[in-house]
C-alpha cells in the first residue's frame, strides 16, 4: 500500500533556500539592468543564450522572499505580543487554532507556500474568530474601528509565535476584510430570518474535500445564502448571470464571507477549519500560481520541428529551472501549470510533445528537494504538496510536512484542439495525498533543499 512521505526541513536549510532565491533574483536583476545598458554580448554556450527573460519591471514577479530570515526564528512562543486591549475577539479560546496558524505561516516557510497553506489558514482563522464571537455579540462582522484593533492584535499574536512579519501584506488581508463591507446583513437574527439555515447546515456541516470541489454542494448552498442576504433592499435575485453588475458580484462575495462566519459560529473551531480550508482549497487548485516567462528561447530550439533533441531539451531544462525557484505547488496546481505552459508553447509553433521528449514530470514545476535515502542509496528531486488541505508541523528540530517524492507523473501534453479542463474532468490520475513507493513505510528523515545553495549563492554574488 502506498503511504505519504513526511519531509522535515531544518532552520539552516531554509536560510540556504532564501539565500539562494535572493542571490539568484539579485543576479538576474543585475543582468537585466546590464542588458539595458550595454549591447548584447555573444554567449559561448547555446544554453546560456536560453536563460529565460525576467518579466519587465511592473509585471507580476515570482513569489520570492526578499529578506533572509532571522538567524534564530523562534520555534515556540518566546515573546509577549503587545495587544490593544480593545478587540472583543476571544483569542484565548482559539489558542490551538492560533498556534496552528502561526506554524502554517512560519517565517522562513510562508513565502514558499503562501497560497497553499498560510493564507487559506489565516483567512479561515479570522472567519472562525468572528463566527465564534457572534455567539455573544449576535454580530457577524466588526465595525471599522474594532476591525483595525483586532487585525493588529491577531497579527501580533501570530508573529510572537513565529509567523512571518509581513503576514497580512503577503495574504492581502486588510482590516476591512473583518467588517461586513458591502453586505447589508451582519446581525445573526436577521440572517436567520432570511436564510434557510437548516438547509445550509445540512449541506456544509460535513464535506468530502475531494467531492466538494466537483459537486459543490456546500459551495452552492453558501452562494444561495449569500445571494439572498445580498438581495436585501434590492432586486438582485431577479437578475440572471449576464445582467449581474460588478457591484452586485462584490456584494454577493462580501455576503459569502458573512455566511462563512455564520457557519464558523455554528460548528466547533476544529470542524469549521476543516470546512473552510476544504472550500478554499477548491479555488487554490484551480489555477497555476507560477509566473511563466516568455518562451521565445524554447520556441527557437524546439519550434518548426525539432532538429536537435539535445538543444531543445537543454532549453526546456533551463526554462523549467526558472519555474523551480518560485514556490511549492500542489499536484493539481502542477497539472494546471503544465497545461498552461504547454498551450503557451503550442502558440509559439511547438507542435511536438516536448514534455515526453525531454522527460518533464509534474514535480519539475515545483520547488525541488534533494532526497537521499540511505537504505536504497538513491536520490530524487521534486516536491509536490497534496491537493487536500494540509498543515505544517513544527518541533525543536524543524518543519515537517507531507510531500510527494515518489509519484513520477509525466506532464501531460494537450492536443492542439484541447481547451483547459477542470480538475474534475482531467484524465491524469492524481493522488489526493502524497504516496511513497510500494511497500515503503512512512518516512521521517532529514531532507535538504538544494544541498549546495549557499556556495552557489556566494558564487552568483561574486560574479554579479
């Protein structure tokens, strides 16, 4: 039977990763500045000429940590947060939830898996805090003044337990997100008068995180409830899809947040977190979060029929290595990225399946992990997080999380007539959880990201 692999990264490994990312980012930026100031320089190696171009200034940039972590980021709560004293949320009652969020947003790891683990967990935590508070206040939102105090207090508590300092900026969380925003309903009693709460609770109190992303039973019930309360004082319910104005969509989305808070108040925090993370994970797995640079160098090497396989695959290898410096991916995100890149390549007149030709797998799109298993004396690279919601585990030796190192799933090359498909319609068999080799038990051993990162980073800095 296949089982998951447990990765453990120590603190100095993360420092090496961030030094590497910082150095390579600075090196590429330095090179791009030189390119604008000088005439093109002829490269000796054909591979060097294939280095992916960095997106122009102002374009979306890869998710790279800009600052190296503190030498000794706390593994446990070693500082006392300075709280405002004005926030009515009960942080003490949600102590275990706050601790888990701090771990999921751990300073050295958070930027590498922000959209997969940290930000969904933070959003769920804030929703649960307000939902649980509504039992005493009968309110599903904070006013603007209290929202500022509460967001600041939550951030201070999480940072004191090791979360990244740029937490709210990284996840684009603002104090307005804790209010009702444009939703006209925030009172619990008024919510009960408008919404069929029994129907909503039946649809959402228990969900299958895999089936929910396809049948959307809970999500449809949430949308129905959100549309009802959003229609208060308007004729929103009478409008069909094409006639829904942007401000109406915004109102429904704001009311969706109110519905999630109500659910969070009806369920215990543990189950509420499972529901909220399960729902948000459906959206996480729908899109590729990577920035895909221009593919002209790959098109030059592989387009119009592949004359030289080595040159083509060298170009693909260099291109993919650029993607591997961005962030961790779930296996479904990697599938989305493979499909998106393939279509980009096809539009650049590459007709042959370069994924099969160059042995590109889904793991090649994510951050890489060099794994040395002493028992079989083998080494594998590539780390995909599970498509199901997951959390980090923190102890005095480092960070642990589930990671797929053994399922070498080839990247699928779509037909030229194929349009992007949803995860529910994909033909590639993706495991919901990471799997180890047949007969292999759960592993817990030391892993290292890019073993020679520090030396390579110093080399880049000295050359730059």
